[in-house]
């Protein structure tokens, strides 16, 4: 499947910025089942300083906000070819060893509520089936609800509140899987919805390491493993490692943030 993506993020500050930098993880990875045909990034009110791959092999871009700017616009656009791999990404790669994805982080540290959810999971001889069962338990007990959590909400808090978004579902899954001694990581990316081109936001899901298969994806919010509609952008131990934009600014506060995202299938051969 060939996907065309256009992602625009607009920041409006309360007053002109004296100094600001932003770390962007907005460039898709070249991984099994995913080929980047083209990808461009454009900036208004900022300029590119540095491009590198971080410890998770995430393509990372540092930009500086121009002094005196009150508006910053980052536009990403490109085309990606995807294949159906049943969510299987394959063997581990990156600067971090596999065991680094067994340790809990402040966002994933489990408490009594997550441990109770683990107790409801039906175990199977197949690790993949067990992980799908875990995903289903989380989805059944934590309702998808926009506005009920934020980027700093922990997995345990979302589980207690029984409500959250894809980020929270992924964190709860990661917390539970690591408790079962299964290496797990967070994934941020894009998802083409079947009923519309304009999307509300970027998407998030989780991956677990299964012996013999490698990393396997689980989209808890939708109850499936990623298919060709998904584009992987960044991975990490939790959201903070894979956040699309991390910003630091001085002399002003962000007053408005507006995101426009369009993901659509493109006919092969179409320019």
C-alpha cells in the first residue's frame, strides 16, 4: 500500500520568543514492511540545526526558533510504501540492548490496578496469543476517551481512571508485558483511517519481543496488530522517548497549538 502523508504543526506563542529549540521525531523509519519513498520537512519561524539517529534509531531533527518569532510552523510531507507483515517487525536493532526494554519507567511503572488486569489475562502456549489476550483485557477495562488524560499521565493512573487514549493503552500494555518479563516498547506513528483522510492526531501502539519472531506490534486501542495502514515513525521505552515534538522556549509560553494531519492511500504510479 502506498500512503501519502501531510502533517502540519503550528505553534503560536504569547509573545515573541527570545530563544527556543525543538526536537522533532517526525521522519518515518525504514523498517521491515515499510519503505520511505520521499520525505520532506519545511519550517516557518525556525531553521534546521542538526539531524541524527538517536539511541532507538529514530530519525531526529533539532530546529532553532528564530529570535522574535511568535509563530512556528513545521510541515512534513511524503510517501511511504507499506506491506502486511501481520505486525512483525523482526529482530532487534538499535544502540540499546534488548534488556533495556524490560525495565519500567516512571510512565509505565505498574501498581495494584495494572497487576489486577494482568491477573485477568488468559495464558496460552502461544506468546502472541497471550499478548493479544492482554491487549483485549486492557481494551475492555480502559475505555478510549479523548481529554481524560495528558502526556504525563502514567499507565497506573489511566488504568485506575479506566479511560485514556492510544498513548495510555500502549503504556498499560508495556507495563503489564514487562511485568511478565517480556521486552516491550512504545511506538508513535501514523494510521490511515478507512472512513476519512483528515486525522485528529498521530497514533501510538506497542511492540513486544517474541522469541522466534522478534518485535511484534499490538494496537490496543483498535484491538489488532498493525497492518499496511500503519506507518512507524519513532520507538522508545515510553512516550518521552518517541514524542513527535519536544520543545524548550524562553521569553514566551505556547498559547495555541494546532495540528493538521492527512493520511490517504495513493494509487501506485500516481505522482
